C-alpha cells in the first residue's frame, strides 16, 4: 500500500501539479487506520502546500466506504537540490558481507544464498513477489536482518517500489518465538520514509535492506530499515511502529463496515 501511495503521488505531480517540476517524493508519513484488502481502492489527493522547493500533499485511501490510510507526502526535485553536503562517514555496523551480483543472480554467491523457505507464504502473499537472498553464514544478530532483493518476474525496482521494499523483510519477531508457535500478524500502525536518492529512470535490478528491531513490549514493536542500491549508496531510511497480533485477526471476515485493528 505504501508503494500505491507513492505511485498515486507520482501521477499527481506528473499531471495536476506538473508545473511544480517536483517529481520525487523525499519524505512521507502514513497512518494505517484499518486493514486493507485485495481489490479496488479510491485515492483522494489534496494539495496542502505548494512551494518552489518542496510541496506537501495529503492522501486518503478508502475501500468499500472505509477510510483505511492517511498520508502526508513531501515532493521535491532531487536532481535540482542544492545546499550543504558532507560525508558523515556513516557505515552499516556490523558491516554487510560483500556481494557478486553475477553470482547472486545464479544463486552461487559465496556470501549470500536464496531463501526459498519463507514461512507463512500463503498468508503473506506479497512475499512471493521477490527473491530473497540472505547471508549464508546467518544474520549478524537475532534483532537484525540483512537482505538483497529482486523481483521474481524480472521487473526492476523503480521509485514507487521503495514503498514495497520498505515493508518486505523476514519477520524478526519469528527469530525469538519458540518453534511451533502460532502464526502472527504484524499490522503497521505508522510508517515514515526519508528518501535520499532517486533511482534511475530505467530502475534497478537489486536493492538491499538492513532491518533492525530495538524493542518488543506489550505487543508493540519498532522497525528501522535502511535501503541501499547496488553501488552501496543509501537510498532511503524508514521507521515503522507495528503491533503483534494473532493471524486470525487478519483472516477473519469483517463484521461491520467500520472494522478496526
């Protein structure tokens, strides 16, 4: 759904707001009010503030008369940005294993292996849309996940795909659960993204993510995620607040039009 919001905003700035010349989302904040479902959705976009450097729009998404997502999105023109730039010497800690993309594509990389045993794949259908490559020697910590992703059908990642990648990672909570525990649903309450770099127009084949969870308490958890491209550049950072619920809460039939999380 985050990817859908990004695509809607991209279309709005290519059409209605084309004169702004601000094609790139640089920041967004999403509130997930209710669970969504497969099928048609209506997106409404309101212009909140139109400026020379940045513009802000408000997006509302509804299904079957239920308002399910609210978003504030900031767009700019990354290619035209200017101002202070400095090297903070930021690096992933612990470092990520090196990768050979030619070998990775053939699942022969010495440091990364394709993960084909995704749990709950029938429940989390979106996970089947990508090929997952995880460290052969295991993750650096139970609370951290490193991954390289590509689309299963050969599609390349574009700017709107960043919303998909920001929520496409193995559940870290599962590494702490006893074997044989029941299935869980991890609904996102809110998601923030800060997009640092525009992907090329033709897209990219691979993106990597470092995902870290800091605390789980009273059924609520945080998720921090950093997306890098094939050159190692930081593309985006994202922060989530999510709940931990029994999976039946997601698969149960809706009882009213106003079913909430």
